C-alpha cells in the first residue's frame, strides 16, 4: 500500500493494516503490521468520505487517494508503551513538518504521540475502500469509538504547518468542504460563522471588524490584514479574488503585528486556494437564486508532465435584480456582476525546490456601493438646505428613492510567484507579487429622489511586494524570520456635483478632491520563535519592526457647473511627507495539560500606520496602537468527538482611528483611548456518526475611555466626552449555532441537511450611541440540503440564506448637510439551487 507516494506494500496487504471504524466521515489509520499481529501506529488521519470512496488501485498492492485533500495527524491518545520502530517503517511523507508536493497529504508528526494500538487487521481487496471490504485478520478487537471524530485541519497561521488546535491564539479555520456545505462564498457570509466579526460597506469600501476593532476608516489602511495565498492585499475590494475554489480560510482574532505586520491590529484573514494536483480532473458548477442571480464556475486541474501541475478557475456571478428596491421609479440598488479567473502553475524544479506561479484577475460592476437615508432630515439639515423637505425618504428597510446614477467598474489583476526550498529542518521561501487596481464609480450621495449631490471617482493603484521567510527547527526551537518590502502608488480624484446647491455652495456648483499621487513605501523585519522547555511547556516570543514612508500630493477646489471654471481653491496644492514606524511584539507561554488539552497566555502589541485625509489641508492623522492580553484553552474531549476552545482578552487601545463625516466627505480622526475586553467560546461536536453540531458565543465590552467630539447632527450640544459609550460595530453579544445531519452512503447517494442560526445584539455605528444610528438585535437563519451522487460525480444543493428575510443595517454614517443618517443593508432572503458536476 502507498500513502501519498510512500513505499508500496506487498500485494497481499500483509505488511500493513488499516482501521476505518466510522465511515463515511471516520478515521483512517495507517499501521505497520508488527510482531504478534499487533499494529504499530505510523499515522492517523481524517478524511471526507469521497476520498476513501475515490481511492483507486494504481498497481498491485499500491493505493492512492483521489483528488480530494487528506489531512494527516497523529491520533491524540493516552500515552502507551511503544515498541521501537525501524526508520524504514515510516515513509518520507511521514517525516516531521513535511508537506507532500502534490498538496494531497499534510501531516503533523510528533514522536511523543506515536502509539501502538491493538488494532483490527484489515486487508485490501481489489475494490475501492469500503466498510464491506474490511476483514478481520486475527488481531485483537479494536475499542469501540463513541462518535464520529472531528475533521482535523492543518493551518499555516504561524507560517508553519500545524494543527489548528496547536496554535496558541484564537483562530477559526474552515475547510473548503465546510464553506461549501454552509454556502459561505464571501466575507459577508463568513462573518456569521466565526465569533466577534462584523462586516459592512462604507463609501465603496469593504470593511471588517474583529472584536470591535476595524471598520472605522474609509481613506486609511484596513485594520484586518487580508492575505490570499500568502500575498497581503493592500485594498479591501481585492478580497473578491479569493472567493472561488478555496482549500480553507483561516481567521485569526487579536493583534497579529509580529507575523503579519502593521495594519493587523484587529487580526488577519488568510484565504488559501486549492493547489494544483497531479491528477487530471475538475468540476463545473451552476446555480440560480432569487433576485435573478446566477453563478457559473469551472475548475480544470491538469498535470503537464511529471513535474508541472496547473489549475485554472473561471467564475462568473451576476445578480440583475437589486436587493434594494426603488419606490420612486429609479434603478434598484445592490446589483452585481463579476467575472474572475485564477491560474496557478506549480513546478517541481528539483528535490525540495518548488515554484508556484499564480495569476488572478477580476472585473466587477453593479450598484453594490450605495447609501440610503435611514432617518428623515432634522431641523438643522432643513435650515441649511430647505429644499430637502420635499424628498421622499423610505421608512422601510431595503428601499430607496434615489434617481441618480449609482454603479462601479472595478478591474483588479494580480500576479504572484512563490519559490520554496524545503530541507530536512529548514525552509526558505520567497513571495513576490504585483497588483494593479482600477476603480471608477458613480454614486447618488443624497440617496433620495432629488438631484442634490452626485459624485464620480476615478481610482488607480499599483502595488509591488516582496517577502522572504526563513524557518525551521533547531533542537527544541521552532523559529521563523523574515523581511518584507512593499511599494504602493495611488491616485484618486473625486468629483461632486450640486445642481440644487448645498449650503454654503450655490446652485450648479462642483467640488473636486484631487490626489494625483500618494506613495507609500513599507519595510519590515521580524523574527518569531517557540521554545520547548519541557515535554508540556513552550515559551513563545516574537518581534517586528515596521516603517512606512508616505508622500502625498493633493489639492481641493470648487467651481461652476455652468462655466466649468474654478472659483475657489479650498486647499491649494499640498505635499505631505510623513514617516511612521513602530515595534510590535508577542510573548507568551503554552502548556499542554494532556494530549487533548492545552492552554496558552500571550501579550502582544499592534500598530497601524497613520496617513493623510485628502478631504482637507493639513489634515493628517496619527498611528493607532493596541496592546492585547489574552489567555485561552483548546481541547478535544469525549474520544475526540467534542472540540471545545475558549479565550478571554483585554485590549488597551490608544489613538483609535475613527471615521467621521464632515459635510459630505469622510475623514479620519484619532480618539484618545478605548478599552475592550471579552470572552469567546467555540465548540464542534460529533456525538454519533451522522450528526454534527457547532456553536460559538462571545461577550464583548468595548468602550471609549476618553474622547471628546462634536456631533455634527446635534451641534448645539457642543463638545461631548463620549467616555463609557460603546465603540462602533461592537455588539455586546454575538454567536451562532449550526446542526448537520448526513446519511450514510446508499445506492441512491448521500444526503446532507444543515441549518445555521447567527445572532447579533444591538450595535451602534457612531461614537455618540444615539438609538437612531444603531441596529437592534437580530438573527439570520440559513438552510442547506445537499445530495451527492453515489460515485460523487454530481451533487445538488438547495439553499436559503436569511430564511426569514430579516432586514438589517450593516453600516451607517451621519451627513450633517442633510441632517440625516445614511446607511447600507445586509442581504435579504435568497432561495436557490446549485448543481455541481465533477470529472
């Protein structure tokens, strides 16, 4: 038998035995048949049913899994006596920290967890693996399992392969299969699958908050570091490059400044696409849902000789009927049209040396970036611009009266090259990337049936980045060190038209905010190590230095729509030359209470660079800093059928970057300080073979300590100290529950039924905590029913998202010129069907 390229056993199968006690989602264990008919444990790993059902015989006595991933890790068991195993008994793929070059097998091998199990001797017949093909061979009976053991995920969150349970941080990892079963296809749906995450759009920018940190900037850098296949994404819209053919998603909560650099104060999200395989195959997907939305996707995987593998993904999605209906006869809002493609080519240059070249591109258009009023104009707004009294302001959610043009056209292209050399105890990696970003969008800024403010923006950017990583194991130390360089060039010009005037501007005026050049050069160096002090105790330490050099050229002016002439330079040409640097760190300890329970405690510091508000002159904002104290535990209980993880955290936040709107333009200001503390719990439970459950819950206390601000909607109140108010986008309670039932493999196929409920308590969108700028508590329910054909060649999924059609706000801001608040909505109910064919 061969596991991922290991040495084949004799055709009789007498040299190995395999235990597959719980199919279809059970455990596969590979053993070497030792003395007296006992099985010496070489590896234990988990697999989805289709991997085993798809196993095929390549030569007498040699077996290999199909195109699906197999995850290997040693079984966590009580310590037992261990006979000596010859080195030849372990195949090369079972060596520590080794990744199979085909990406099919990843294993965590720890000598202290090797075991001897009085197993069930199993012989392979000529058919594919199945429970009926297993026969006892005079070995001692295996102990009964109490449930279907949970899937084990291998992650690279710490820039090395390890079990998600071994990472001393709050991390949620979702496999590609889990994403598909739950219908998670973008960040807006991912937020409901993990604790303490909220998502929204603001002024054309996709925003994410983790534990109340983030989603506060429109012109500054994000607070969540998003990486696609190891490449940092400088702009949030480029996240759409990662929404097809994913192997897994890793979401880390808490400052990640040491390993991921500045602008990771809230955490990091790693999107990992499926790597090219050595087998020819692929799939075709087609779906249709309400709101006239269709989705087409094709995946082709092809080997090119023995050393070259290629994988092509083409994805097309279009929603013609907008989620937000227009009651004034204008166009509906929140339509969508995207076409994306990704090509990855992996080459084995030499033993241990691989090169991965990837090209991604996307064209996106539609009216997805919009704002609609959430409240009618107040007295201040009516006094400034009396004509807005005649505007139609819908009172029902998911409605608009906007008559102006709203739409965008984005083009993003990225090419990256990852060169990796893997030695026995050392890995060297180079990641080179270049991205081009072009965006043009129009927006009806007033969001009503009057032509008050119309805007058009042109945005162009290029980003080059280079990262070098060096990592390995030296005695009891696992370590990684690296250097990072990036050069980002951005230009953006925004044109506002005011046909009816907009106090203090007269009728037929325009305003231009022109930033022809903004260049940022980032440099960083880091080192991180985990030291094994005893068999159970590890110490953790890391340090990173980051520096940003920022040069910005900008000017603002107003003029006449009638003559086109400039009437006033509100901000003559200005050049800002800024430099921000910072040292981030993490330190802590990890203690293994038992083979199935480990605890950790860490302290870390995050840093987010400052920048320039191009909406005015001499309007720079400072960096923000965050210090985090966190402790938690991770456990696998009840025979590894229950996974229970929890963490508690405390943040001290200084110079918190907060977005405010002055007139019609957003700007970033620094709040003095804030404090956040909370608790998170995640659980996954598979009590019996066919049932599985998951749940998460969080409590978040996120409040300002000291910040004085003037509410532009209530200027008569003067300066207010909002000490004790909750931070924006930080619900006190949030959580979710999911349940899944999967039938056994039958002649007619297999059926999976799944339901998920996500809950958010009341949250505020501005620092003043006015009930008018909040979203009350709500819950979203999703349902999925999946049928898989007996041979896995086809599958059909019926789905319903937001089943009870709950309307809710995802973002909101104040517009003082109107005396109102504008916002965007979450997606309404959608019902649809999806067909997938594999070959």
